[in-house]
């Protein structure tokens, strides 16, 4: 029995301990899950209602849709959503701070063209003196006025932070609007023939522009470069005559003729202008541009006119920093430095202007820059015009013979387009919307409209939003202009940013210094205590020595998010004297903060491995994106620009929606579109076959169509190019076929901004080489004959070589046998014996 007890009792004890341990672990796990779930719910509530985090009135009203209750001894949440919780919050109406956006028109003259004062004296004389005076003033005021091209002219706005407000801006190009054209010409030696041509075309240029507007003025200026080495040869003889054909010493800039209606004088001045020279290839054009812009009185720019500055050259340009080569280190001050003769006096004292300086002065003075340059330089100036507001560029012929057409074309482009810009600071975001010429169309995000005619009214919606309050209180009231590029008219906007509450300022009834509600140790502002440096706590109940002026219950409740919570400081800090002291993270860049330690800057969504996609900051679990980005993780473009194809003004080609900066193509009538801009239609038949016959007859004079049918049927005008290549990003379609000659011909078709078809056809067909059968046959026969003859010759050659070799061998052996003198040992000379039959000898 004892052995039985001793054997099983320890096992029972161990089983009970395991059960308790499991229960404890399960309890801990459930509590952890509860905390995590509670924290997740809390973060979701914060995202749904960002007002609960705001502790001061100015922080509250800087959050959209939030209102502040300034009622003293208020137990609820002071910052609340006015559109949701207005019936729930028990706050007196008098204490609610919920400022509204305000908009007022201060000057709103209607769009109108200019009218000259006729001053009809006849009608004045025919009436009585009293009425005539009155009638004359009324007539004068009603019959003479400047053109108005933008309306309204002045407005005032009071805006809350991050709450956009749209105002209507109307623009119309006035009829017969004055034009000032200043021709700024490079008069280095290489431009001599251009100068001669321009002097002959002066009257034609003026006549051409006067067909557009009767109020036209023309001016002329010239430039070379700084009279300093290494730009100009400073040897005395070279200063007098820098090149054999040069007529004058080098100079920086010369205002030859101020703006005037005397076009004949223009031609004479251009003809008399002397040609000079310099050493290096780039010219000092930027000095001349700066002086021509800022010297308004000397040049004669009118206040109410479209100002055109035509810059003509065949060379590049020096810019800021190049002056150091000549020992000139003083930056360009952007001021006028012309003497009484119109000469630039600071050419050798100041550096060249920078591109940004030129752009700034162009904007300030509403100048339309036109770069008329040769073919070799056009690519350089096309890149330059992208950095200068309202600039354009055109190709000048070798002797400037096309300058009149170039000016007309460029002016037509400028006047038929309107682009809205503004001078708002970085704290203000202005976005433009318009349906352009489609009055019944949907508003789209754009600041530019094309295809305008005189009198055409274009309606823009300018959406103004204050993104942040500047640190300097003086900058809370700002004035900026909304203006059409190149027009000296604008809408002036006076903007008051509602960055704080009235009850936070001295003199307001709800502003009480050393308030009893703050235990005399702080200022009561909008119902909230702002403690002095020696006290802290919600009601300044704690001093620097941690002495309390309230009971412990109120101390603990001040560290809890709501009355239902039993967790102090959201579990991420310690409660000290009714205030949370949030924990410190090991990573110094990660912060836990908030009245109840409910916020941090590291728990936001990530995109691409970066917090808030690298395009924003994390604030209390919510990404605050920088301008230009949006989305929960700031990974989406805020504008639709990335969804608009070059040369088009439609979002996703009108076949999809722009979501997060990317086109989501739609399906229409069973057709599914694709491509970056939804410009492709894989299932569409295309128009290659439609243009095939016309391309054959128009370009290659082949195909099934006769010349008469071709002329009658084919209305397209293909552009001939060396090689036809399609750019898919521009929605170009490649077509290629083989004709009856087995030749391949190719062409590309696309559409321009107006929807017209544009076709580029390859200049030459790609044909296979022609095969000559008779030549091949004769070649084969000839090759056989030649090969046979070659074999016979080879046989004859080998036979001859062998015969000669044998003969030589024979000759050699014969020669050896001829000169050998040795005797043959077996040779015996023959003997003959003769007997005399009559001889009888003795024996």
C-alpha cells in the first residue's frame, strides 16, 4: 500500500503543476492578444477620428472637420468631429470654435476689350452746361478703358489648414490687344548676312504684325560679349577692329532703338548697326536679355501690352559662373545698367545672369521669350525654354529670311494658348481645373488650354489649400497672384490662414492668466491649462518637486485614454502625477508620444520597404504625405500628370481612371484597352489596311490605284522620312506590307492633339536584289569551261615538269658515264692467230 502511494502521488502533483502552468501561459497569451487587439482598435479609431489626439485649440482647428470646445471644466473630448459628434458633445454653442472658410470678391470687373475715348465734343456743346459736363464725364468714363482679360481681379480668403477651397477664374483674349516686339540680335561677324536681311524685312514684319493688332510697336537691340579676355581679344588693334570685316569694337549690349511705331526707322537702325566680333563660340546673350527685360523705361515696355522679346543668334550662350574665366566674380544683380546712349555699363563688372534669374525676371515682367536660332542650336534652346516660363523656340534660316513667318507662327502659338500660374508660397498649394473649350465637358486637372481664339472665354477652377502654418505668425496673412503666363494682368488673392483660435490670444474672455482652474499656476486658454515652467499636469496640479494638488484618483484617470480603460499610458509609459511619461525606444529615431502615449512615429504602413513609402512622415500611426503624394502609405501620386500622355490632355486617353498615379484601363463595348496610358487596343483592327493603297500610289507610284484614282480618292498627306519607326509611348502604329514586286514598304500612323491623322512613310522601299538568270547560266558555263581549261593546263604543266625531270636525270647519268676512266677487270682484249699453210717448220 505504501509502495503504491509513493509511486503515484508525485505524478499527481506534477500533473496539477503542469495544468496550472498551462493556465498561466494561456492567461498571459489572452492578455497579450487583448492588448494587441485593443491597440489595433485604438489605431483604427484614431484613423477614423483624428480629432481625439489634438490637445490644443489651434491643433484641433488645423485638422479638417474638427471643432474645439472651450467650455471650462468640460469632461468630454474637447476636440471632436463637428459633422458627426455635434449632437453627442454636450458643449455650449458659445464655446465651440469651428471656423468656416470665407470668400469675398473685392474687384470683379467683367471681361472686355479695350476701348479708346472718342471724346465727342459736339454732343457736349449741344446741351446745357450742367448736363454737358455730366454727359461728357459719363461718356469719357464709359468709352475709354483698358482691356480686361482675367476676372475677378482681387479676392480675399480665410481658410482653415488642409481644407481646399475652389474659386472661379475666367480668361479671354482681348481683341486688338497691344503688342510690343523687341528684336534682340547677335551682331557678331557670323550674323552679318542676317542683319542685312532683317533690315529689308523690317517693314514686312511690322505690316504682318499690324494685321494681327493695330497697336504694334517695334524695337531693336544688339549684343556681342564681355570686352574681357578670353571672350574678346583685348589687344589694342583688335579692340578697334576685332576681325577683317568687323565695323565696330566689341561691346556687351546696346539698345539701338527703343520700342516705337516708326517701322521705317527700325529698318534704318538695323542697317546702320555695326557688326563686331569675339573669340569664343558662346555669346553674351544672357547679359542682353537681362537688360532688355529690366530696363523697362529705356526699352519702352508698356504696362498694358503683350511683350515679346525675340532673341536671334547662331551660337550658344554664357551663363552664371562663366565670368570667372575673365576674372569677374561679382554676381549679376538683376538691375538695369544702361547709360544715356543705351550701352550696358556693367558688362565687365558683373558675371552673366543665371537661368533662374532670367526666368524670375521674365515672370516678374510678363515677358514672352522667343528664341529664333539656327538649326545647329535649336536643340540647346529647346532645352533652355523648358526652364523659362512662357518661352518658345523656332528654327531660323541661314540668312534669317523666314523671320517674319517665324514671328507670326510663334505669336499665334502664344496667343492661342493660356497657361495659369501663381506666385503662392510653399505653404499654399494651388491646383487648377478646367474643361477648356468644352463647355459641357468634365473638369480635369490642368492649368493650360490650347486652341483659343480672340474672345473665347475659358473658365478655370483654382483650388487653394493651405498645407501648413508658417512658424512666423506674420506669414499667416499672405498675398499672391494667379496670372496667365505672358499677360500683365492677374488675380490678387489675399489669404488669411486660420492657424489659431481667438481664445488663445490675450484679451479674449476665455484667455485667463493664473486661472483658479489651473491652481493659479497657469493660463487658461480655450478651457485648457497652459502651465508655467514650475508646474505640470492637466490642471497644473503638480510642481517640479512632484507635489500633488489633487487626489490620486484624478492622477490615475489623467493617464487613461477613457473611463473604460484600466491600462495606464496605453501600456507604453509610466503615470507620474497624472501625466504619462512615455517609454524611450532603443532606436533614437523612434518616438512614443501623446497625452496617453497612444501615438508613435514607426507604426505606419510601409511601401517598398520604406516607412510611408519614403514620401511622408509617420504621425500617430497615420502617414502624413509630402505635397505631390497621397495614399495610406504615401505611395500614390497626388496628381494625374503621370496618367496623361505627352501631346494629349486626356487622363488615361479617356479610356480609364487614374488611380495612385497609374492608369486603370476600362472595357468599353467588349473592347479592352491596355498600355501605360490606355492608348493601346490589342483587339482593334487598326487602320493599316485603310491607308495601304494610298501610301503605295502617293509615295511609291505603285499599287492598284491609277494616278487619277489616287488623286481623287487619297486625301492623306504622308510625311516622307528616311526610316519609319513607331514610338509606342506616343501611341504610334507601325504598318508594313509587301507589294507585287516583293518589296517591303513601311509607314507609321498616329493622331495629333486635334485628333487629325498623321502618317510618316518610309522614303524608299526595301526590295530584294534582282536576279539575272542568263548571267547565272553563262556564268556556270564559263566556270565549267574555265575549270576544264585549268585542269588541262595543270595536267600539261605536271607532264612537262615530269618529262623535264626525267630528261635531266638521263643527262646526268650520261655525263657521269662519259668521264669514267677505270678498266673493267674481266675485260680481255681479243687475239687473232694466223697460220702460213706453206710453212714447214722443224720439230
